[in-house]
């Protein structure tokens, strides 16, 4: 089994133009030297001759024939080349190996095809290289693998010499052709065998010479061994033939040159005509038919030729489709690298910017990123297609997909990071915009519609995100969608909205609490002040009874309190509903409000029963009873008055206030108000944050170890005792003063 074909990967493209010079390439380039070494600078030459960018628009001709039959001379006249020719005197072989040169004729003036390359192949006739048939075979293989046209150069007098050197050469060509092209029968390229008959004397018409040659070739074809299944094949299945006869160059120089000029016009582009195969007998038919072209793109020719030669020279099985595939891989990779340079120049700075932003933790939305990505992507793919699509379709398609996924991986990352930046900036912008609008509303003082603010800002944040996302969509890339990202974005905006709404709820709660405080401050203060009057402002106390204002003090306080909070609750609910707070959020808010309000009330009561305050009120209460008569008229004490009796009565009446004030209880039930039931248990949705700033309430928060009784204890026993002592002292003072005034009134 033959070893796998390989491609020589010399530095074909490394030194393009460096050592290319007029002088060096004056005689063309020696593609293969006499030691069968391939010239690594072939691409330099093709570059120098501007063939590399030609795509398929070039032609390759090889000339074969015995040594010293004027081959190089013919090429030099026909194509203006400067291949070395044997001097008339020396008669030594000049052309060694295989030379190549570009057509130097002015192609425009005689309608010759553009970019004709000619290969001058070392001739064999056994004189110089003797029995070395090896090179003949190798060069024939090489020429057939690369060339569209094989010029066979023979003397007129050799025509019909069936045993001659030319027949040996042609036999080799035929065998090699079968070896090369029959494997893959679908893509057998035809070749043109162009016989140039030299030193045509003119006695025998070209037509006769042609018939003789064709007869000999057919005979030759019949003798070569063919692969199974192709035994019946004819020579015309693989070759077209053309013939031309040239006069003796030395004897008829002018005629020779005139015929050469005529011949040159045949090296023009032909058109594919399916009916036109086999013999091309008309003398003016074009030489370059499309079906002869080997379809190796010019920029891959040197790599291909080297790979082919490597296989040939190492006697490996030369498999052209494999060679073409290897070439395609090599060139597609190279083209890929080339086109990526421009892509990289455009894209890398953007990637760097994103990376720098990421390291400082500040992703930014890059302006015009979408435009840059789209043009970079389109141009990299277009450039790749332009150059690489000439190569093996399967390989090209695969390499294109590779390239696409390579660039798309980078573009995708840019795209994603841009969306992330847009997301982050959008959320931040939204938060700030809502806060600013709320602040603006607060400043104006005429209130604001929180729900409307959130709705408006959310819509504009989404519009902005969508615009930014649309701007970075990549045309023709299926992955480039932002649906999922938009969903995430909307979700986060919703989350932020609910966070902002919670803050707004807190602000609302604070406002409502403040309102509760100021209302309770006033109304509870009024209730306590009534104690001072001792009559509740409602005339004379009924005998032996507490005035109504004293007896139901706590009932009224509870009522005022619950009504005030109820009012606050409905304010809170209305407002919270207006900005779409959820029922759960409202429930938590109200629960908090009730607890906080209780705290407010409790603090207010504590303030009212502070030592100084309550003592003053007791004294006022006592004095009111002691110093005023039933009609509210101040008493003028006389010695006859039962001052002591009245003192005792008033004092005892006031003293009973102390235990009354000491416990918050309702007169109807003689029990504390149902604070626990009124506050209610904590809603399901309450969060630790909601409870953080709440003071524990006895009897409500069971695990606090404080009972409702304790919560409702306004004055402890010790305090009561202390208050009693102090009050009595104060009352005593008033009594002494009254006694004195009575005596004083008497002495006056
Ligand atoms: P090559 O070895 O086939 O490339 O032959 P060359 O081009 O080097 O020519 C060999 C010799 O043949 C040279 O001395 C030429 O002058 C001579 N020569 C070239 N063309 C012709 C021709 O048309 N007729 C004859 N008789 N001699 C020619
Ligand atoms: Mg020569």
C-alpha cells in the first residue's frame, strides 16, 4: 500500500518579492533542476510575473520532444521567452530539468490568452542521459498533472518512424495519463497534444503527416496495457490532437517567423463546445479549451506542483484528487490566516477595551460596536470566499465553517459583553431615574405618582436596551439574538422596581407614622389634661363616683388610638395601592404600622405619666376638688369650714386616680385592651428586614417573655407608692396653706 501522499510545505510565501529580480528571472525559473530538486522559489517567480492573483485565469503549456530538436528555440520565438538554446557549434544539451517562463509577447496585440506559462522540459534521446528513462517518465507525469497543452516537437523526417524516440516518449505519456487520471473516472481532464512538425519541406501535405501520426498513435495506444474495464477505450477518450508544420528555421528564416506569428494567434481562449472533441483539424482553432484546465488556483499552484513532484520523485502513488484536497487544506488555512489579520486589527482593540473595562469592573457599552463587528465579519468571510472558494469544494466548505465559528466565537463574546454592559448600565440608569423623579416630586411637594414613574422609566429602559441590543445584531449569524437577555433584563428591572417600591413603602410608612404621632400627641395630651380638671369639664362629680373623664380614660384613649390608626391604615392602603404594591406588601405595611403606632402611643403615655407631669396633674386634680366648690367657684376658707374633712375627701378621691392610671384597662371589661388581637399575627410574607426595627411588644410577641398585663402596666407598684407619697406631701402643703388662710382670714 502506498504511503499517504504529502504536501511539501516549504516557505513558498515567506520571501515573496525579496529576491525576485529582473536579472534572476530573465530566463524564467528552473522549476526542477537536474538533480530532480523542486525550486522552493517558484511562488516568488509567479508573484514576480503577477500570476499569483490570477485565480484560474492562467494557462500552462509543456513542450516535449527529443533533445536538440529546437524546442527551446520554438518557445523563444513563439512566446518571446529566453530559454537557453544550444549554440550552433557546441551541440550540447542546454535545457536541464524543467524550466518555466511566462509568455513575453504582447498578448493584447495578437489576441493571445493572458498569463500563459510555458514549461520547457528536458528532452531525452538517450544521448546525454542515456538509458535514464526515469526522468522522462517523471517529467511526463509532472507535465500531465499540471499542463493543459502538451506540445510534442518532432522533425518531419521522424514522422512515421514508429520505433523512434518520439514514440517511446508518447508511449510513456499515454501510460502515465492512464495511471494519473483513470482512477477517478468522473473527473478525467482532457489534454491537448499539439504536434509541431519541424523542418517541414512541404512535399508531404500536413494532412498526410497528420494521418500517419494518428495511425501510429492509435497503434501505440492499442499496445499499452490498460486497467480493467478500459480495454476498449480509445486514445480520443483522453486526448485532443492538433498539428502544425513549420518551415526550416535556418533555411527559410522569414517563412519560419511568419508561420510562428500565425501559430501564436492560436494560443487564445477557446470556448467549451461539447460536440467538439477528438480531432481539431482546422489550422486556426484556439488552443485553450476550458476542459483542459487543471483548475488549480494560481495562488496555490506552487504548493500543488511541489506536492505533485514530491509524490512523483519519491515514486509514490500520485493521486491528484488527494493532492488537490491537501492543497485546499493548506491554502484555505493560509487564506484563513491572511484574512484574519484585518479582522484582528478591527476586533482586537474592541476586545482589549472590554477586557480593560472588566478589570476595573466597569463594563461600558461600546459605541458603533455592531457596525464594526458586521463589517469585520462580512469582509473576512467575503475575502475568504473570494480566494478560497476556488479550491476543493468540500474542504473549502469545511474551512469556511471553521473560520466562521472561530470569528463568531470572538464576536459572540463581544456581543455578550456588550449586552451585559447594556444590562448593567440600564438597571443603574433605571434606578437613578426613578430616584430622581421621586426626589423631584418630593421637592415640588405636590406629591408624585410612583407607579407612573416606575412604568415610564421601565419602558424607556427597555427601549434603550433593545436599541443597544439591535445595534449589535450580527447579520447572518443565527446565534445573534437577545431574546433571553431581554427577558433577564426585564426580570431584573422588575426586581429593582419591587425593591424601589419597598423603599417607597418605607417612605410612605414613615410619613403615615409621623402623622399618627402628631395626631396622638394632640389627642392623647387632651385626654390626660382632662385629669387635671378633676371634673372632666362636665360639671360636678357625682357623689362617691369618679368623673366620667377619669373612669373611662383608657376606653377613650383606646378608641382614639384605634380610630387614629384605622384612619392611617386606610391612608396607607390607598397610597400603596396607587403604586401597585402587592396585597402581601400592604399587609406587612399595615402590620408594621399598627405595631409602630402602638409604640408611639406607649411613648406618649409614658411621657404623660412622667413623674413631674403626673404629679402636677394629680395636684391640679386635687386642688380642683379641694379649692373649688360644686359650682366651680373658689372657696374662701373660714375657720368654721370642715377643712380637714374636705381635704381628706378630695385627697382620697385623687389618690384613687393612681391605680387607675397605673394600668391600661378598659372599664367595660376591667381587662387590658385586646392589643394582641388588634395587631394580629405577623403576615406570612413578613421578612427579617421588615422586623428588624420593630420593638417587641409584651403579650403580642410571645417569645419575649413579657405578658400583655406587663405591657399594659403604666406605673409599677413602687412608682405608685412613690407617687402616692409625693402627692400626699403636695396635698398636705395645700391643706396647710388652706388652714393658714382660714386662720388668717379670721385674724384679719
Ligand atoms: P532543444 O534541445 O530541443 O531545446 O533545441 P534548441 O532550441 O537548443 O536547438 C538545438 C539546435 O537546433 C540549435 O543549434 C538551433 O539553432 C537549431 N535549430 C533550432 N530551430 C531549428 C529548426 O527549426 N530547424 C533546424 N534544422 N535547426 C533548428
Ligand atoms: Mg532546450
